[in-house]
């Protein structure tokens, strides 16, 4: 097993509050959300090459419920970029999964206001997972996928992501678990082998929670008003645009 953890702390953030328990499209990326009870099936979006873009006004999953990125109409996607633009914190206490793709798709979940993973949060995706409170994702061709100004960057790209831009008030990320014996505690978040699980926010709090990443890479970054560079060689790897301490 190989797990690397990187932590850069640049100031404290107040703990976020719980957001609205729903998944709704904001209408900017052709995202369709079909709801059955508290389960949400997410289709379409805008596909560019192997990239797929989704945009939500709210993205929260109640306890025991699910949000499924269904790739039936876009089966060749390798990376899903999703943003939350409505101003509410994302509270994830159910399952996030990908289905019906031809590739082990990776997923970016970006909400500048904050993300809370409850003790029932689960990931079932074939690729890597990046949860971030960045304002935007920057791409190699100069394109920017912004959660702050979603209507000012309508053109999306098949280029690779190169950085996450975090603002001076970047929200926090919490991972909440159940207090228990460390040897018996069920992982709160886990990913498939040989992938990356990254959490990048103004503050990152791991509270009585386990993160499982067998033979994989875990990166935890706390940063405000800065850029985290993305390397796409192999799995997603992160590097600061300025010097920072690292531990491995």
C-alpha cells in the first residue's frame, strides 16, 4: 500500500453549515437531473473530447440517498468536471457514483462555499476523486471552468486541467466519521486502487473518519488565495505554485 499525504495550511476557516439536501441543475451545461425519491440520476452535460462538464445550483445528498453520474449518453468520458454555483454548501451523506461508462472515469466536485462529507458518505467511481472549494479549474489551453462566474466562461474544452484557483474566502471541507476503535472503523471515503483522492479547500478537517486508498494516493490541502497546480502524468498529482512543505 502506498499513500502520500500533502497538507498546506494557510489560515483557518470557520466550519461550514449544512446545505440544502438536493441536486439541481443551474441550466448552464445541459445537465439533466432526474429525481426518484432522494436519489438523483445525472445525465448529459456538455462533453468535449473525453471531458464532461456538469453545473449545479445545489448539490447535496441526504443520508442513505445517491447521486449517479450516468454516462449512458456520454460513454467515452474519462473525466467529469462538476461545479456548484448556487451559494449553498454541499452536504454529502450518501453515495456518489458513476455508471455506464467505457472508462474508469475520474470526478471533480467543486463548490467554493464548502463541502461536508457525513459519516454515511461513500464513493463508487472507477477513477480518481477531487473534492475542492476552488473558485475555478484552469485548463492548459487557457480555458477556465468557474463556479463564481459561470455565465462568463461558457466555452468548455477538451484540454487537460492544470490548476485549481482558490479565493481568499475559500470554503472548508469536513470529513465526519463515527467515533470507534481505529481498527474497527469503517472508511468514510474510499477509492479504487491506483487512483488519487484529493481534498483541497480553505480548511480541511478530518473528524473521527478514515480515508481508504489502497495502493493509491491521498492529498489533503488547506490553502486560501492561491493556486494548486495539477499534474496529469499518471494519476492526478498536486503541486503548489509556490514552495510548500510536503510529507510522504
